[in-house]
């Protein structure tokens, strides 16, 4: 009986630790700006207001524009990833051409380069191309980069190129 009670106690504590931040988020969202400034973030909203949600969806710098841009980016990157990944996988798996094995290993080697290393050169290249602060600057690199940068063309082992 003690074991079952201890298990439930641990589960209740874990649930409180997990759900606590969500409860505080909802409480803060339903708190008016003046009450939040006067009483702090952990006070119970009295009375609960929906002004924060209204301004979130109606203000010029609100929530709708970033979500729309994100959806557009995801759609373009998804199509680009599907096209380039399928073409690369087909080329490495089915076609025989000179330098295929070398190109495959160069591709695998680029997967080992950390993203941090390419940030500055990528920024400089995009600046030179005149596409700084544009939608395509955000999307171009992700369309042709391997998905999750750990793909090995759909194979489970990257020990050797397909024969």
C-alpha cells in the first residue's frame, strides 16, 4: 500500500511541475496590463480579461503576420526539400557517373560541418547577392540542405555509397 501511495505522490508532483507553467501562462494572459504591473505575474486575474488576446490578433505587430510568414516558409522549404532530396537520392542510388563516390563522400562530409561555422560566410554571401532581409534569404539555404542535416539519402548506413 505504501508503494502505491508513493507512486501516486510522485505522479501528482510530476503533474504539478509539468502543468504549473501552463497554468501561470494562462493566468498571466488573462491578467490586465495594469494588474500585472501592480501585482506581478503570479497573481490571480481579478477579473479575467481577454484584451491581451484581442491585441494579439488585431495589432499590426501581433501574431497573424509571423504565423503567415512561417506557414509560407514551411510550404516552400517542404517542396524544395522534397525535390532536391529525391533528386539527390536517385542520383546516388541509381546513376553511375565518374566521381560519384567522391561526390557522395563530399556530401557526407558536409553533414559533419556545424551550422555555427557557416553562419558568417552565408550571411556575407547573401549580402553580396543583395538578398539580405528577404524571404528567399530565409528559404534558399533550407531548400537544398539535407533534411535534419543527418540524412544519408534514405539509407540506414553511410558506410559506403550504394553499388
